[in-house]
């Protein structure tokens, strides 16, 4: 079993259209389970409320009890913010002038998926902007996100058993096999994360999983066309089957009242240690480091990545890790 997690891990702060990336779209990943192991998160915000947004913009304060839209909050006065990089209208961002024409809650809108994993979300009749399905964030606009409504990412969760020089599995103090996960260090904030990224317009999530893995852990963007073709072929062979860990909303620090992150996290587990032994991991694109790390209760990962990794641990070992605050 090989697991890849599509999440909000090492994605850039702003989405981008990387046309020179590894192209692995021709082979879709076969999902071995019908339903994700984790149910969509629907709890209050923590990372995207009462925090300073990237670039120093302060969100308006929102007490936790007033995060849900159903709770009346007449004093709510969110700050409006959309970054200059988004307002310039790059290919990965919506055009503000077309807001009223956007088909929110639809699976396809001129090649853009606007249907949420969380079900139907509301659209403000006055502003014409969609409303965050979880609730208030203290900020309107899009911040650093390109799309109004859901912005989709994919995160491959790659794991293996820790082994000694002779290939024998190593165990921790309780006698449990040590499970390692491949993580990157984000360039923007130095946090450890799953090597995932944004789903480009019209791109299948299978392609995103392989492309982002190649860019962040194999530095494929710096390769020649011939080298990228070889990597693409290797990733197609490696990422054939995956276990769906999660599909849904992510408590991401980039979220606003009108734009938010959703992800698909998929697991790729190297059970006998042979699958990734031939890969030479080199951090690239939005990552400054890449390494195998033993899954443990002290992990402090980006966004909801700990939840994904701990779910993988329980899935493979049948034991629960209690997240430390």
C-alpha cells in the first residue's frame, strides 16, 4: 500500500500555474477505499481567526462563539483584504469584474470547480460573494487566494517503516514499529508540511499529487525536459494506488470569509521499503528542506496536516496518537 495525501501542506501562499512542472496527468491514481478515513472538519476556526494575516494585515477579532454564521454578531466589522498579486489578475485568480457571473456551487464554471466538498455554501445576496462554510474569519475579500469560494489543493502523504542498515524494522520504546512520513519545510514560514499544492485549472487531482510531489521533494522544476519526462514516468509507476485520507475544508491561515482552502489528502505507503529507495530527494519550488520524520505526538505541522498524518498512523498501526497542544 502506498499513500499520498493531498492537503494544504507545502503550497505556496498564492496559487500558481506551473506549466513547466512534471506532467503525470495521463495516469489517474486508483483510490482503494470508497470513503475518506476522516470526516470533513466542521469545527470552529483556529488558524484563520484572531491571527495576523501574511504580510502583517490584522484580522478583526471574532470570539469563537461568533464564528458560525447562524450566531448573530451585529458588531462584526471584518477588514477587507485582497493581495496585490491576486488583484493583478494572474491566470490562477478570478477576475473581480466577473464576480456576478460566477456559477458558485457548480462543479464546472469555465473550467473552474466551484462545488465544495462541504456541500452547498451560501452566497451573500448584497455583495455577490460566497460565504465561508465554517463561519467568520475577521476578513473579507480573497487575501492571498485566487478563487472566490473553494480553492482546491492536493497533498500526497508518503510513508515507510524505519529500518536499520540490514533492512529490519525498528521499534520504539513500546515495541511498536516506527512509521516515518516524508515532510518538507515550507519556504514561506519554516513549518513542516506534507508536500502538496494547488490544483491548477482543469487539472485532475491525480496529476496535482504527482506534480507537487515532484516539484517539492525532487526539485523537478530545475530539471531538463528529458529528466522531467523520466521522473514523470517513475511517478506514474509509483503512484498507481492510493488510500483516500481526507476530502474537505482546511483550517488554513489564508482563509477569509469569501475564499477558503479545501484539499484531497491521499496516502501512499512503501511497505517493504523498495518503492522510494531509488528516489533522490532534493527540496525544490516552495520547500527549503525534505526529510523522513518519525510520526510522533510532538509533531507541529502546518494547518490540519497533523490530523492527516495521525489518521494514517492509526490506519496502518491500529493505534491512536493524541495530539499535543
